[in-house]
C-alpha cells in the first residue's frame, strides 16, 4: 500500500481561527514517488503580511486559487488509499489543521495513522538543539530549495523520513 507525505501552509498557527492556504503531498509506492499533489487554496480571508513574508504566498496568488471545499475533496481523493500519512510536526500542527478544515467545509474525512518525522527524529537522534525540518535538513545535508512552501517541504520531509528509516535503533548525534 502507498503512503503519503504531506505538508500545509496556513494563515497562522491556530487551527480554530486560521486557514490552510496550500497543500502539498507526494504518494510513495515501493519506495518511489508515483504521484504529486500541490494546490493553493483561497481561504476567504487576507493573508497576514508576517506570514506571507515567511512562505511567500500572497493574497494575489490566493485570489486565483480554488475554494477550500473543492481542494480538500481533491486532497482526500489523493490520500484515501494511503496506508498512513507522514509529515513534519504533523501530529501537533498539519493533521490538526486538516481535521478542522475538513469539518469546517463538510468534507468527509476518515482518520489516518500519522507518522511524524519530528517525533521519529527525537526518538532516534537524542540531544539535538532543534528538531525543526531546517535543522534535520542541515544534519542530513538535504537541500530544501523553497522552505515554507508545501511541496518543497514535502520533498525535504520525505528525504528526512528515509534517512530516519536507516536508523533502526535510537542513536546519539
């Protein structure tokens, strides 16, 4: 069965009040990426300038994007046959946003098992100062060309996941 690596970009940090503005994902079968998903979402609210400065997503870009219900439905079609989802800090952030957004827009959503590369790194690489995606990319010498854009973060997260799989037992770094 395939698994899906995913990432989102949002208008802020609170899934109750903020909105998803971008979803990126790749489907992996037999160790190979077989399909890609990347869409902007028009959240219906302005993009805060301080957030736009981080992810380079502007109101002008979002004005042309599809509405949340449509994108969420397509994303659900993309992930529905996945054995599990993988994300970086997904348990505490990305997946919670997805749950709220699916509910908010009345899109049917079955729960998925989520593997979190942040938690896997904490288990396998003891004593790091930071377990951020950027820190793990530096450790594993992974280039994340467009950090804080969903699809670029997805590819970086997938490479981090593959590096972590090489470490069967927890180790120190």
